[in-house]
């Protein structure tokens, strides 16, 4: 009699996941920055096997039928959270990739089986269905939870707030409804994560669709009107518990990375820019007895620059802001990686003591002024933006596009899509892989997901 076993890419603990086989494939979403030419966005497959003759090349591509979706963040339908003791779906597979269009509010479901190199589009969820069942639009971040698939949404169908979270069924992908029962003062949405061992969820803030879709609005930024808080929730009861305000100068509190060890109660949030001095920052939230607190633990200063080399939006400031747009935490909770879309830096910090991060490595790829080169190319445009860290913590994959309208403000000469790879040393330090550099003709690469999961794709219920 055949046994019905859990997916072999699921692991009870982060420690066990770090011992998993190396990834051989990566999935990258690309979007067409000029939809008037009629080209379609796509889910592309990268060869990540260094022994392969097609290493670092695009070996698969599946286009979506629409034009102008702007594929952005995406994620797996299931992960190691399916092994939690209260998970009702222990035998789902890490098989489907859920890919939203941030501009269209449409969601595409891709099946990566039976041939992982040729994903098939098997279902489309129209924006009208999302709006009617949840009251939300602009789906953004996908996380596979023990009980359902969680999707954050930036706002309401009309483009204002509130934003929030809605749920999809693990198997049918039916839209179930809005997650929040009592949202309290929360209005802006962006990322969300959780401490499963404590039934606590954390959400962050960007802005409403009307505040972001045409680029940064300087008046709103300088007035401190973008998101600058994170929110603590009761995960099971779906009720807001507390807001942790970072200060109105700390604009756009985006990516959340909680500790992978479920016995720990801390995590990191990246802040894009300070209106005081154009610096960027990483803040630490943590549980203090029965209370939750937040404090700044990393600050990255702006770099002075020749006004003539800056885009119009930055000329008055005569400086390049770091613009922290993504962060990633290794599965052993030892290293935090920080991407700076302004300067081009990818920074590595030892966060063994999360209250006292220590810089252990920096590589520069692209950047508004520096245009740091790759060994396989000349000076790069765009910069280190979305980062995906392998489960063993040895490889970081980097893409160079933020969001179409925002790309134009900071890189007015245009962004030509690329993906690079950075190798990481176990004791700290990084080097760029000279043999890995993938370009996308006429397209821009945004997020990357790895076959079998990565440091930002799974959550664990066992230490």
C-alpha cells in the first residue's frame, strides 16, 4: 500500500532545512516596462546548477496572457509550515507558484510539475473576485501558512486604504476572504510574517496604491505620510494588539524578517529612507516580558555625490540615499543581508546578537552614481534590490528592479534587467560569482524564488 508522505522539501526545523540539497533551479518574474509594445510579463526559469552547461541561463519561460500586469512579489503555495502540529494540510506539495500582478490586481497560479523547467499556467484569479470577496486590491506578498495561503494587499479597489491580508485555500486556491477581524488603527499594508510558536503576526507599511503607483510623491514623503510603523497581531484571533511607531521621519517600513527559531521572539524590519538625512535603517522588534518593543540597530548613511550625476529627484540633496528595499535572514539566524537600491550595496551583518549587528561584508553592484560593475559586464544600471538567500546560507541571488514607476525616478536612463549571484562565507564575507550573470532583453527582473524553498520562503514550528 502506498504511503501518503509530506513533501520532501518540507523540514520540521530551520536547522534541518539548512542540510537540504542545493537548489538547481530558480524562478524569476520579469515584467515589460513599456506595455504599449504588447509584450507579456513572464515567469522565467534559471539554471542554478554550476555543473550544468546552461548554468546561469534562462532555460524556461511561461508568459501570462495579459499585458501590463507588472509581476512583482510571488511565492509558493505550501512550505514547511505544513508540518506544524495544528496544520490541517500536512500532505500538500510545494508545487504551485502564486504570482500577482501589482498593477492589474490579477493573480496567476503556475504549476511547476511534472516538469519544473516548464511551468504551466493553470488558474487565473481575476481582480473582481478578489475585490468582491475581500474588499482588497493590489495583492503583493505571498506566504504559505499552516492553515491557508496568506496574501497581503496594498489597498482597496479604488486605490485608497485600508490594505490588509486575505486568505486562499491551499488546494483549490479559492479566495476565502479578509483575514482581519479587528484591524485597530492599521491602515497601510506591505509585508507580514509571524512567530508561530507565540500565535503572533507582524505587519508592515508602505502606502496606498494611489500613493505609490505613479512613483514617490515628494510632498507625501517629506511630510512623513508614508508608512512608518509595524503592527503586532494575535494570529489565531486575527485581532490587532499594538502599533510600534518608528517615527514619521522613518519612511516606508517594508520587509519583515522574523527569527527562524520558533522559540525566539524578535525580527528585523528595513526602512527605506529617513527624511532627516536620507539614511536608511534596520530596526529590531522584540518581546520584552509581555510587551513588544522596537529599536533601531543598523543605520546606513547617504553618500555625498556630484549634483550633475544625480536624477532630478535627488539633485537638491547632493547625495545618494542607500534606499534599503530588501533584507534577508539566514536560517541559522546568524547573518542578515541588506540590499541598498540607491548605492548598489549588498551588506552582510552578523546578527548573532540581534541587538548589536556587526558589518562583515559588502559588495557593490550597480548604484545610482557608482554603477558598480560585474566581472561579466561593464558598469551596471539598477542595483542590488530583491535578494534571495539559499537554505544553507552560502548563496545570495540578486535582481535589479524595484517597481516600474520608481525605477524611472531613481534611474531615469532606464533599467536593463539582470540577476547576479554572490557567494557567502560561513564565517562572514562575500564575493561576486564571476560566472553567474543573467540579462533580460527589454524586460526587468524582480523577485527570485528557489526550487525547494529558501531562507525567506518557509516558517518552522520546531526549534
